[in-house]
């Protein structure tokens, strides 16, 4: 399992391609106070982020991780033309998946990995308002991509991403590969294995930093 990836993205928005009046002393003071307030609760923010990530890590099952690893191993073995070893690896995958379903028949997603990313915005209120206004202008002109790119710079949040095996489709896909190998359709079997790996599901939980700090 991968270690949690923690990133700190500090976005300082300066030029906007449009005229923005210089911030007043009051605006600068307000931004400075907001920054101090954010720093004062940063330890609590970090603890809450780690707590929520840990709760998701607990749901990660060793069987699910092993199933994905053996799927990749089977694909590698087929590349090396080791057919019997690849079939043995697929048997392990099927066994692990059956164990997961037997333990929790209602489970739809079996987590295998969790990653945490933190994006924090530092900008004066006047700058943020100007960017929002410019984004609105883009939307009025139906320039959706340009508006989205601007608004992406305004995020201030923690994103907890969980990668999981979709149990409704993944086991069936794996079971359908062995007959292809038995029929000598190795290239088709490799293609189906790769397709199965591509069906891993990533779900994101977004925690707004301003809300978390307020709490």
C-alpha cells in the first residue's frame, strides 16, 4: 500500500491580466489577520485530516491489495509467456476476491489505497473578488474552460482520495480471462486484464479548509 501523499499547495495570485486597484492598508491588515487565524488552528486541521485518512485506511483490506497485485503479476507473466504461472496468479486473485465478498456480501467497493492532498489559498479579498468577476465574464462569453481554470486557483481544501476494487464487475472480469488463456488467446487475455485494472474506482472526499478551521 502506498504511503499517504501529503501536498501543500500555496497559491498566491498576483497578475490577472486585468486592472486591479492596489489593496488598502485595511485590506492588507485583514488578510494578515486571516492568515494568523488560519495558522493558529493549523495543528488541529492537520490532526483532523490525519484522523479522517486513518479511518479510511482501516477499511483497506489486505486481500483487496493482494488481488490487485496478483492481477498485475498475471499480466506481467503473460508478457513473459509464462502461461501456467499466469493462471496460478489469476486463481489467487479469484480466491482473494471471493474471501472479500464472503466476509461482507454487501460491500460494493474494496479499498486498496488512500492519498491525501492539501490545497491552501493565500490571497487578498480584493484579488479573489477580481478573479471571480473575471470568471463570470468568461462564463457570459461561454468560455467555460477559461472560467474553470481561474476558479481552480481559488480552492482551499483537503482532498482524501480512495482507490477501490469495484466488486460488482472486477471478479467477473477476472474469471472470464482464464478461458481466453486456455484457448490460446493471450493477447486478448492481456487486453482484458488491463481493462480490469483500468476499472479501479477513485472516490474523493473534499473537506473545505475554511469550514474545518471554523469548526
